[in-house]
C-alpha cells in the first residue's frame, strides 16, 4: 500500500479513537493518540502534568531561571510547537492514523493525507460516555460539554478555524448512523478506493 496518513478529528464521545484504532488495525498502520503527549514530554523535558494541562488550555505559563532571575513563557505554545514536529515526524516515518491534535491542519501541505472528522448527536455521545465510564447522565453531560469547549478552543487557537469546518476535511461522518465498527468498515472501503484511484 502506498504511504498514507489518516487524520481523524472527532467530537468527544463520538468514537474517533476507537474507530481510528479499528481502521489502523485493519490497514496495518501505526496508531497515534494520547501517547503523543508523552512524545512531547520527552522532546521538551517539561513535567508531564503541566504538558497535559497545556494540551487542553491555551494560556498555561511556566517559569524558568535566567541570569536576570525567573522568567515566564507560554507553555501551551511550546507544547504545540513540539507537537507540530512530532506529528510531522510520525507522518514521515510510516503510514499511520493520527487522532486529534489538529493533525489535518499540521499536515495540510502534504498530498498523502486523508482528513476525516467523526461526530455524533450530543445525546448519543453522552450515552456513550455513561456506558464507557459507568457514570450518571448528568456527569457524562458535564464531561462532554467540558471536552467540547476545551477541544474547540484549542483547535481554533492553533488553526483559526472550527473543528468541524468542512473545508479542512475530506469526509465528515456521523458515527451514530452505522455504529463504530461499521463506520470503521465504511472508512476502510473509502481508503481502499482511494488506493485504487492513485495506485
């Protein structure tokens, strides 16, 4: 199979990581999700908890010592810059599936990338989180809303666009239409047709 990078942006609770893992497994592609945070930690040498916080927020500062005393910088920008490099390295290394991290924007200049966005109705996503985490509907709704706000804010901070902007995606799909497994199967057929076209 020709070198291909698949980026999957997704709404929280819509099954993006799970669908991406099924797709990568079927294709034999490398799979990158939250472990990207650890790659960034190794690269920039910043406390893991701070990096996780900066990964969700747009204005996290950290201090560092200089000859003139302590100074402060925006850790979020440092994390984002490092993630840009990590994602480019992963895309260059092998065919892979990359979940989130604004991968579609970061790799926008490559011609071997398929950009997918997975969404679902809010009530479906809340129910999914309830079942996965074994929590109440109220708590699940709070988690979904919190993650939606943070993810939308971070994506706009990085790209200047909204996460569901169709101009930056090749395909957008409601995962509740077919369910997660069949959505992965549908996307696999799409990848195979793309391969036939370019191969």
